């Protein structure tokens, strides 16, 4: 909360406003950066310039001053400082800082306690709170990672061979797309790669009402492989679900037929 000096409404100079605008969080730098960005967007503000590595943002509001945000490590904590570019009303400034602080702390708490995927065999449904999806019923293999926040469903109950793969991940919501990370993991699983797969530096995709779609040329141990893929990102408040389906290009027709069924099986609650 702002100090008592700001309790009654008055104009604060840039220097005065900055004195009261420091907050600290025990979380990773990228978490604090994303949580702050999302909190500002939730208020209707716009980040018009952001540098994740430098930990800086320039923020505009529909009503109110433009301001700068600076995020820097301070020991085990992240220090966040807001600096307006002009004098501000003490009450408006206090409301903004308190609301953003509340949102950031709540978001980080959610991210540190993400739920796990659960599978209901009777309904053939994978679910987390607020979301469920039905994988292809005839696929034979389902495998959770150790955190149970990522799950792979594969066509065949076999290891060490190429295997059509559907990957679902529950993760914290991010300010920039993260589908490429899920896609890389899914392709590595689908290829049963024993060495590090080399991926292209860009991801080109077609978009339609059932998500994103494309073909990637990757290199598995020096061998070029063309991979067809489908994907969708589903925001769930402070979290998001990313779903991708991948298959060798020669089996693209199989994935093309299955993806609309998987996409349509999604339920958001």
C-alpha cells in the first residue's frame, strides 16, 4: 500500500511517484515479467515496448499517464519499479499499483501450484480444471511426464519407432507464443529420437478455425524428415493448454482426418 502521505488525493511528481512504486516478488525473472505484463493487460493497459532480457516495459493506458516498468534481480527476489512519465494523481497511482501487485501475486501463486492432467478411461477424456479433450480412441499408448503436466498419447504401444503423437501440456500463460516448444517435444517423441533433433529457426503455419497447421523439415541424426503438424493454444485464465498432433509427412492424411475430431472434442468449462 502507498504511504499515508498519498492517502489524500494530490498530484505526485515523477520522483515522488517512483518512491512509492517498488514491489518485490520471490519468483523467477521471467515469471515476474510475464505476470506483470498480464496484470497490466487485464486492466486494459497496453505494453507498447517490452524488452524481456532487460526487464523493461513502456506502458500506456486509455486514461492516465504513460509509465515505465523496470524489473531487476535483487538477491533471491525480483524488484519491480513503476515510473510515470508525468505527474500523477496519488489516488489513481495507488489504485494502479495495488491492483497490479494483487494480480501479480495471485498469478504467481497459481503458477507455482499447477494442477495435474487426469485421464478418465470410461469417457476417454484427459482433463485439468476448466478443460478436457478426447484423444483418438483407438490409439494405444498414454504416457505422463513426471510432473503430470505433460502427456503424450501415441498410436502404437511401441517404443523406439516412429509413432503418431498427440501432446498436451498445461503451463503458465505466457506473453509470447510457446507452441513451438511443445511442438519440438512432440516431434522428438514421435521420431523416437536418440540424438538431439535439429529444428528450423522459424515456424510457418496456416491458421483456420481448428488452430494452426504446417509442415516442418527437421533433422534427426543428420537425416532430413518432413513432419506434418496441427496445434492449438487454449488460454485458461492464468494458465494455458497447448495441444499438438504430429506425424511423418507420408502419414499426413491420417493426422488430417483425426485432428478435427480431437479439436471438436475440447470442452472449456
